C-alpha cells in the first residue's frame, strides 16, 4: 500500500483523528485554558466543521489545529498532512510546483503551505521519530 493512499491523506475526518492521536496521546488538552482530559465535547452536526471541540472548563471552541503551523490555513488538513509528508521525505524533498500539482491547490497556496511547514521543521521540536508511516513526525511550531 502506497503511503499516499493512507486514509489520513484522503479524508478530512481521518486526518483530524490522526493529528489528535499524535498531539494528544493522553487525552484532549484545551489550548486556551490547558485543561487536560476534562470536560471536552465534540461538536458534531451539519453546521459544525470537522474536528470542532468545546472545552467545558473555559467554554471556548477549538480544533487540533489551534497552536500549530496549520492553525489559520484554509487548506484542508488532509492536504496539509500530505504536503508535510512530501516535504519531510529523506530521499527526495518536493518542490513547490510539485506540491501545487499533486495537491490540486494554487501555486500561491502551495508556497504559503511550504513556508509554514519548513518553518515548523526548523523548530527544535522536529526531532522525534514517528511510528505510523511517516518517516518523521511533523511537530508543529508553537505547540508545547
């Protein structure tokens, strides 16, 4: 099975679940108040976006993207994970033009995304190996 065919690269909900497992292995952590595994509600339904949660302690909404390099990007998370994988490959990193073509996004969006991922990869937190298919774990800048 090709790495590109992993469900994390194809489906938005799968991508959110994957990043949640990576960033919150011991339970959900509210990025606003820091509550660990407290009362956190999944907000589901037609009017809510994928992965939206609400903290029962501070009553604020958040997703797993808050505090990461992907926080304010309007590109779907599964495409951002695919780009992070392509950029983190040891054998042959990908160019911005190749990201533009492979992900089906504009060149300007691909350049923006590549800059954010490269900045996150330069941070000190990008040193830990990943276990589920990626060669490197994409740690996100600003996350503690």
